[in-house]
C-alpha cells in the first residue's frame, strides 16, 4: 500500500509540474461557468431550479469533454513509460507490477477528481449564490453530477490504461484512444438511434435497449444524471425514460463503478504478462 501511495503521489506531482491539473481545472471551470450561466438564465421562465438546469447543461458537456481528458491522461501511461525506458527502471526497484499500475491509475484519478471537483464546484457555488434561492433542491442532482463525472472520467482512464497496455507503440495508443472516444461518445449512440429507427419497435424491446445503453459508460452517465432525479428529468425531457428504466439510480451508479473496475482489471491482468 505504501508503494502504491508513493507512485500515486508522484503521478499527481508530475501532473502539477506539467500543469495538467491547472489546465484541466481551468478548462472545466471555464466551460462549466459558461454553460451554467447561459443555461440557467431562463430558469424563472420554465420554473426550474437554477442548479437543476445547470446539471442538464453540464451533463452534455461532461459526456464529450471528461472522457477526452481522461484518455489524453492515460493513453501513454504504460506504453510511454516502456518506450522511454523508465518502466524497466521503475520495476528494478522493490515494487510489483500490480503496485505500479494501481499507483499510476490512482494518481491520474486524483488529477481528474481534483480538477472536476474544483471546476464544477466553482460553477455550482456561483450559480447558487447568484441565481439560487437558499437551500436549493438542485444540490442533490448537482452533487450526483460531480461524483458521477469523476466516475465517468475514471472509466475512460481505465479504458486508456487498457489501450496503453495492449499496444507496443505510443503513436498506436494515441490513435486507439481517439478511436475509443469516437466510438463511445459519438458513433455508438448514432448507430443505436439508427437501429431504433430502422427496427420500428419490432425486435429492439425496452429491455434490449436498456441493455444496449448500459453497454456504454457515456450512456450510463447520461441516464443517471438526466433521468435519475425528477427535477432534472422534467427539464431534460427524459423523465418518462427514467420511470420506465428497469434499473434504479443506485444501479446506474453501480454500473459506472463496474465500468471502472472491469477494463482496469483486464489492463492489470495483461500488464502482469507483458514483456518489458
């Protein structure tokens, strides 16, 4: 455990030294503040909570931005170290491969977690201060948004580690990471929508569609934040979907955790057998 903590701390300090933490925090804060104030401006007209409207806006931002940041952080975490020769040097010390990959993953999760908490937290506090009404009912959905955004980032960090473990060259890892982002964030939903239109309700039953949605961490995140709370679902237009889902918000949160554990466990298994 001590070795894991030391490696995680080193990764976090490297993120500070390379300005990763500052850059991600500022990026998330700027986009979050922009969308928060633009999105919550009509709150009075639609009788919606300012924070609830902010959750709808930030959910759409997170689905595109957080996975991309996570993959940029992690795509060369293993193969990059191997190419530079630092992985062989690191493993020459009394530290196991398991401790190395867990420590590096924990450090990257810390970078993404701090950036998300600060970036989105600033936006939430300012929206509540300027447009809120005391103990706003939107704090529950907003806290869920922040927590699930960290999990969404961790799931794509895990996918990035899997890519970085499988390939032999850093350039290949970069291309595969972009492919992973395009598939889960853009292509998957477009293909699913096209399939639903073409099927016309004949074969794709609600149960099958739910299973297909759960097969994509970005869709799990979308369902959790846009249909998990009635106040947000009414604003996002997904209230009916949330009522007909066969899985609860707790189950959706658990699915995000599973999307972190499954690819990272596979990456850990492959790294143990990888020749360096």
